[in-house]
């Protein structure tokens, strides 16, 4: 499969699934998809993000060599929201290397606090912060506070994720 042609041809769930099946857990094919995501034109980058995030969900080890290239995209204002959405989506499913924990936490807190952030980005950021709070329990009060502050202004997606975070753990 020519990934560029496949991405340019069609943007649909069926096409996304075909690309994900083609890439599978293959590092070389994933590298080709990542190259399109990082260096493709505006539309190609947008469209490559969806299958990329699903590939990482299914094969989290594939993303390991790319954190240094991906994380700076979260801070740029000139990337499409689909790029940001798919990066934070895939970060939910991986063990983020320790040297990136602070950067990722700060970025996620900024996204959650910003009224202009897309709802899907906020929802994913809440999950990332919840995952990291297992390693850094000191962020839980800040996470709870920001959820409570944003609650009246947020969407159903935010509320759904936030409820799971605020729910007390089940005793055994």
C-alpha cells in the first residue's frame, strides 16, 4: 500500500481501518506513517493522525522513538487541531518516558484550563493527567481543582472523563 495515496484518496473510518491493518505492528510501515504525519502537507498531516493514534493504541511500543518530535507540536499554533487531538489521544495509551512527564503534565493542564481548547483534546488530557497522577499523586488536588473550576463551562465529554477521575476508588 502506498500510504500517501491512501491518505490522499479518502478520509473515512473504513480507510483509516485499512491503513491501521496495513501498518499493524510493523516499525518500518509505522515510520512511513509517522513521516507523513510529521512532514506531510496540511491535509496529509491531519488525515495521517487518526490511523497513527489507533496504531499506537494497538501497539504502544511503536511511538517510543518519536516523543522528541511529537511533543513540540503540542505547543505550536500553526498545526491543525486534528494533529493535537491525535497526539494527546495516543498519549493516553502509552507509558510516557519519565523525562517527558513534566512537559506533558504542564501542557495537559494548560489545555484543560484553556476555554478555547477542543473538547476531545481536553478529554484526552484529563485521562493523561489521571494516568500520571498514579506516579505523581501530588497533582491530584490540582487536577480536582481545575475540573471543578471548568465544570460549568465544559461539554459532556469533559464531564464523563472528569466523573471517572473524581470518583473515589473502590475499596477491595
